[in-house]
C-alpha cells in the first residue's frame, strides 16, 4: 500500500509538497495472487446448447473448466498478458435439467479454483409454426382458404380483362 504525506517545502515556503512511498509492512496484491473469477455465458442453456467460458485473475497462461454438463475444456489466453482465459463448450444433449457446477482451475492440477453455476433448462426451444395452427378451428381454416381462392380468382380475372382491351 502507498503512504502519502503532505509537508511544507521549506521553513519560509507555505506551499505544501506531497510525497509518496510504498509501505513495506502492508501486503501487496498482484494479479497472480488475486482470487480468480469465473463466468459462463449464457447462464441458462438448453441441453445441446453452446456456452462461453471465461476466467480472470489466474495469473497463469493455462486453465481448465470442468462440469458434468460438458466435460473438461482447456482454456486459452485472451491477450498477451494472459489476464483472461477463454474457452467454449457444448452441453450434452442428455444432461438433466437443473443447476450444474462449473469449476475453473488455474494452471495445472492443484491450482486455484473457483466454481460457478450453469443452469440447464428443461428442453430446447420449440420451432416450427409456433402454435398458430393448433388454435384454429376447421371452419376458420376453410374461411381463410376461401378468401385466398377468391383473391387469386379476382386477380386472374382483372389481368385477363386488361389484356383483352389492349
């Protein structure tokens, strides 16, 4: 930690001067000594979905993310200083819904660890028509078809009539 001290410049000079020095009795924290912080994005994903993995504060050039949801993934540095380690994983299609821990490990075995949660949602997003057909009755479908047929017939009649007058 730094210590700042303000004192007059000289006995006749009233302008203060500030000096700073490093206090050796207080511990200094470097990036390598900082507690790592991990994140998974998105935090909610369906089985078979892809997630991005990020850990900061490792102070190493290697790392690993492990989870029952996707297995082991080796992380690579995101910049020359290796302040961030990145990776990506695809969750298993057979994983059960619920919260699954993701453990980030800095360096090799025995390195600092941090654990975050990954939430597996109970199924994939439904695609297709989005329920637009199952909520319509057969009468509504027949009426819609009749309107489309009438519009096509009227369009053909107008086109044929115009070509006859030309």
